[in-house]
C-alpha cells in the first residue's frame, strides 16, 4: 500500500477512535476505558471471533466497544477492511467473520488491535482530563469559600471598630458607597472618601486593610503597585487589575454593610412593650 494511503488510514483511524472514545466515555464514564483495556487480551487469548461473540452477549459497556469496532472496520475510509466486510456474507460482524479466510481474518484482527490501542489511549485521556477539571473546580470552590470566610471575618472586625467610633453614621455611609462606585467609578469614590475622612476615612481604611491583607487573593496586585496609599495605587492599575479590585471591594462592602447594620441595630435602645 502507498505511503500516502497508509497516512490517510492512520489519520482516519485516529479521528474515528477519538469520536468513539468521546461517545463511550459520555455513556459509561470510567467503565468505558476499563472495558476497552480488557479487550486486546481477550483477542490474544481467545481469538477475534470468540472475543467479539463474548462482547456481543454482554452488551452494556462491552457492547458499546463492539459497536465502535464494527463501525470502524465497516467504515468506507478504512481501506484495510471495508472491502473485506462488504463482500463477506452475513448480516452482522460476527456472521461475516465466520466466512473470512485466514488472511482476511488476520487483517481484521490487526486492524482491530490498532483501533483499540487508539480507543484506549483517547478514552483514558478523556476521563483523566475530566477528573483533573473536577478536582480543579473543587479546589477553586474551596479557595473561594476560604476567601469568603476570611472576607466576612475581617469585615465583622472592621464593622465593630467603625460602629464603635462613628455609630449609626458609619453604617449609613457604608450603605451609600457601593452606589457611588457604580456611578462614579472606584478611583473617584476612593478620592472622595480620602478627602472627607471621618466616617468615610474609616471605611477607606477598612477597604485598604482588606485589599492588602495576605488572606486576600488579590493583595499581591497592590503590593507591587506604585503609590504610598490606596488612592495612588488605584491609578497605576491596568484595566484588568482595576476591575478585579473593584469586584473585591464590592464584595467586601457587602459584608461590611451587613455587619455594621446588624451591630447598629443591636446597640439601639429597645422600646418597652406596651
């Protein structure tokens, strides 16, 4: 067979095995690569016909592997086996195998083994990638939960300190800051808070303390940014960093507002029941 024809056959086998691996893993998950792995030894031990007959009788995962093998051996792009099976008598692969001569039988066996090698490789790879993605998602979720817990804990401490110094006015000021950020942007809002000081200065210090806290995943952004204070550092950020700091600030303010409102209500004198 010409080299170009062999290359086309290899490419076709490769692509077809990948498609079948995707389908098998979608249907059977981890069981599919395990089933594919067992088939070559079955063929070596019992022969192609007996191995395929066993798979046919079992159906389930092995049945899906058998269908993948049948589909490839009968595929018109498979120049090794398409013509053999097309001309063989029988309604299915098992019947056709019984009518093949030794040379044809050997050709089908070799092609099946080559296909199974690719099918196993791809199916194992697909499952491995899925497991890695799952672990990454779980790790990311755990990190987000840790950050959220740290953010809430830090905001509670800052809310206590702010309410102790400024009372109800601290809570009322915190409530207005998120809308100011949405309307005017982060840098302008920080500049306003810096110029006002008082309760606004306390809020700004609380935000800066959290954004530069080592438990905060973005503290390194501000650590390497030029500027003596948060207002100056913000002006040095690129658009992506600026957006990240804005999102984190809004998340912190949500907790700071929640806790400061709760602390304020607790400190209000309770009315006597009539």
